[in-house]
């Protein structure tokens, strides 16, 4: 439950929250990062070494179990030699697809 105020009174209501990690956009971004790593014939351990992280970090990112913040995303792209703007284009196209297929209220 999340409290919210209406005209000075506090109410409690169940609010369904969608986390970005569960969206099609995030899945598309993770798939893009994974395919870029594989295209360079890098193992998860190789990429993790470049990032100075444990290999489980790369695994969790690629499986969608771990979200990247903006700075981590840029570092991840740099480690793969990718432009972060390319990934944002992937997000944008996945978002347009989701918005085009979602129901209107």
C-alpha cells in the first residue's frame, strides 16, 4: 500500500507498480548487450574482467536479474566498445512497439 493525500486527508490504496526490469524495453536492452558481447566472441568472464566485476554481475545483467544505472550502463557499453546512444535507440524502438500494441483506456 502506498499512502497518498487528497484534499488534506491521507488515504491508502493498492497501487500496482511496474518496475523497469520487467519491461520489454529492458529485455530488449539486455538482449542487445548480450548479442554485442557474443558478436565479439567475449565470454561473460572476459567482459567481467574488463568491468572489474565478478562474472555473476554480467550474467545477472544479461538475464535481466540486475538493473544497470546510467553510469553502469555507460561503463558496460564502453567495455564492449559500443555507443550508449545505440542502446537508447533499442530502448526507444522497443518502447514504441509496446506503446503501439498497448490498449487505450
